């Protein structure tokens, strides 16, 4: 597939030791030959692929030296985009990288759009669409575990699983189409029972990936964990203790936190999105009232709730009011201030929460924090995440396509069970194939492809 030549700065804008200007396309070697003066005289267009060359970037019109650089030459097809690629490794900084890019564009390159290098890799067949999306996940990964799954996706894990399911569906289609096209020929017919078993197997394969997608979402986006409780029980202190820094303002004055504070922590590789909320209580103070309403909204959307109670006080009416609005979600009851004399009636508390998890902590003395982190991990993943890591899909777009594919395959199962004609069964099979193809890109629309790559940064 032929494209024009594109260029962009591929490193973060700002002061840095190194900056990279990337060029990709048929004219990449011609462009670099005009502006690069090697230390040792050579025809840069004829050097071996995947080699590094020292020299200077020079303005061909004025002969002004822009920078001392290393130039990487990578010739098609064994490159990221399957086109000729040149990378100019210059000194970092907004001024010099911008000037070199400007010089490259003057020689005929076009400024790359967001994600266009990776888009070309996809359009030129080097990677499928799920692998392209993995590039974003690697860049935005908040923990090494999230990076690990994104790397697996980039290596083609998702595409290979989808291909296995598509091959099974194609096997059914081939036999069914043969029966439709050659009804009088001696064509071996699949027994209805065998067809039904295969269709059910495909439904199970799809369902495994759908079920695991929730774990995948948490690993990719973070577990939304709301810290709630009445004012002055130590919610902000708990946030600071878990973060190991003073992120939230802490005072003895009730109602200090008026707005939502969000920060991430890493618990055994799982990104936890901690959300410190305003203390929930009845109040006539306008700003605090707005904060309380926002706290209730966060409570409704959270994956996990840390309900903080003051162990040095008895349960109050405000505590009971929060109990009344709790939803049936994962909840850990955090008894804070255990460094002080304990006054809370634990028998009353246990009668309210039944089999709920209670963790005692002191944010001042940093007691119980590791136990709390372990409880978060165990509660969400039941301690068996490693047993299911081979099945994790970490992209919500994939999940939607899988749900649709499962729907069509379940319809196919019913059609086989009801003894419907072969041509009706093929309709569902083709629809399922179309949905699975959206994941890897074979049947993705141009609008969808553009939407995905628009989320990339320029230069990737």
C-alpha cells in the first residue's frame, strides 16, 4: 500500500537528553540524504538497513549546522511501518527538535497525524487492530502487570485467540455452504449433533473472554475505590497513608475535604484509583453540601468501598445514615485510630455488616495498612488472578464485539436445535464472524479505525 512520507517528533516535548524525529515513507532516505552530513563520507541511501550513523543535521540552503546527531536507517519491509524509516536522534529540547522537524518537512515530508505511524503498520499488515490498540495500553499502563497484559496483546495473543474461534466458525460455514451449493453432490454432511457441539464450544470460548474482561478493565483502568465515612474519621489521612505522601489536607476540623481527590496506588501490580470523598452528613453549608452529593455519586459508581469508621468513638447517627445508603458492592470496613482507646461497639458493628471484612488501622502509626492492601487484592481477585491471566481481555471495545458475537452464536445454536435450514444458520455464523473481525480489524469500518488512532499521540 503506497502512502506519502510522514514525519513527527516521537519523544515527549520538553527538555531532555535525547529527542527523536521520525520519518516514514518512500522518500525517507532521499530526505535524510539532503539534510544529514555523515562524519565519514558515504551515500546514506545505500547503507545497510538497521544501522546507526554519526554526523550533523545541516540546512542544505545555508549550510548551517543544526545539531550533532545519530541517524538510524531502517529499510522496508522489516520496519515498524513496513516502510523505509529514518530516526534522527538529536539533543532533546523543544527548539532543536522543532527546527529539525521543520527542516524535514521542507524537504517534502508531511506532518504525521496522531497515531499515523502505527496506523500504517496496521494498514500495511504488520499488526492487527488489537495489536495497534495494545500500543496505547503500553504507553498508558499504570503498573507492570498492566504493561504485561498489553505486551501480550501486542505480541498477538488476542488475535490468535480470535483466529481460533473464527477458524471453528469457518469450518461450520464451509460444510453448510457446500450443502447449499451442491445439494445433489456426494458431500459429507456434518451430523447435527456434531454441529451443535462445535457451536456450543464457540459460545463457551467467547464467554470465557467476556467473563475475564472485568478483571482486564480493572488492570487497565484501575479499581475505582471510594473512601467514604462521616467527617473527621480519617479518610484523607488514609489516602495520604496509602499514597505515602501528604496529598490531601488533614485537620481536626470536620468537613475539611469539600471536593473529590483522585490518586493511584499500586497494590501487587493492580492499579487502585483511590477517591477521597467529602464526609457524608447532613449540612446546610452550600459548598460542603455539594461535596456530600458528589460523594454519593462516587459511591454509586465505585468498584470497591472503603468505609472508614472512628474506632475511638461509638457509632453515631451519621454512621448509621451511611450504612443505609450502602449498595451491595465490595465493602471493606476500616476501623481507624486504633492507636487511641477503642470505644466502638464491635458487636453492634458485626451485627450490621454480618460477614463483612473489618480491617483495623492507624494512619498515624501506620498500623494495618499492608493488611488493608492485601484485603483489597483478595476481595477483588479472590487471590487467583494468576490462574486466569491467560484469558484476560483488557479492551472494552473487544468486550462489546465479543458480546455481540456470542449473541449470534447462541442464535446459531438455537437454529441447529430447531432444525432450521442451512442458509438460515449461515446468517448467524457470518454475523458472528463480522463481530470477531472487528476486534482484529478485518471488518472494522474506516470510521472506527480512524477513531482508534485519533487516541494516539503524534509521533507514535
